[in-house]
C-alpha cells in the first residue's frame, strides 16, 4: 500500500488514508481522542488518536 496508512475510525472501523493527499491534521470536537485528517477541497475523515500520533503515522507512511 504505497503511500497509504491504515488507521481506525472512532467506532473501530479500519480506514486507509493516502498520506500524500493529506493537507493537515486537526483535533476533532471534544478532546484529544479523535483527530480530523483534512484533504483537498475541505473533505476530511475522523480517525482515532491524538494529533501527534496520527502525524507520526502519516509521516512514516
């Protein structure tokens, strides 16, 4: 999975994110347990984990 990182949604569902398409990562509503991974055109997915953990995973991907 070249450029893709396997993450989980807050509900535990697996999701593959193309690290090359990520513009930025921000904290999602209500705490540090979830982050929003933003793509071009304002689209985003919510994943489990704090910002630093998600950014580290994407950087390795």
